[in-house]
């Protein structure tokens, strides 16, 4: 209850700030726990904060579940990264940073669920869900391009990556279709 109050207090009642703080809390609380345990701990701590701000239960649970899963990719614990690094016989830290860059889009998807509620309405509005999925997919492509890069930094690549990041934000988080 104290963490829920702390999250709401720090956010000043702003949903997007609560979402970011909840994401950090889920990653920190779920480090190296099995998926089910991480989800149960995170939803019991962060769920009330999201519910108090009017987020529908399906979105709140999916948001928390997604970030509880991502804690296996996030340093410093990142169990999956340690396993991959040991298989490749390489230091774990470069593998961790590469995994974070390649999986960066995974950290944005739960925010897209909140910004585009149509992503979760397939049973009642399949066409709307399909259009929202295409829109978010295009945004994720631009976001991944911005993180990983498809152009060399010496050839204006930094500007291209920055532009791709801006396009991804507009495409994924603009309201409506």
C-alpha cells in the first residue's frame, strides 16, 4: 500500500507518469522471479495505482504482466542474458546492452496498449484492432530503427535515428487511427 501511495503521490495523478513509475517498479520487483510470482507481486503493488486513475482492469493487468516479463531482460539481474552470454562464451554486459537495444520495442508495447485501447478489442471490433495493430507495428519499426539504427552515424545517421524516434512516437501514441 505504501508503494502504491508513493507512486500516485510522485506522479501527481498523471496517468502517464504513473505508468512509467509502475514500469520501473515492476522491473525492480520482478527481478529474477518466475513469471507468475513476478506478476502476482507487481499487480498487488502497482494494480491499485493504475485502477485509481481509471485504467480498465484488462489494460492494467496486461501492462503489469508485460513489464513483469521484461525483468528477465533488464540488467543487472537479467537471467536470460547470463544464459545467452555463457552459451556464447562472451562477457555478459555487452550481451545485456545489445539485448536491451534489440528488445527496446518491447518496453514500449505496454504503453501502446494504453494509448491504443483498440489493440485489446479483437473480439468485439476485429477491423479496428487490425488497423491499430498495423499502426503500432509501423511505429515499432521506426522505434527499432531509432534504437538499433539502419544508417551510419557519420552519414547523417544520428539525425535519421532521431527522426525515426519522433515518427514512432507520433505514429504509436497519436490518438485515433
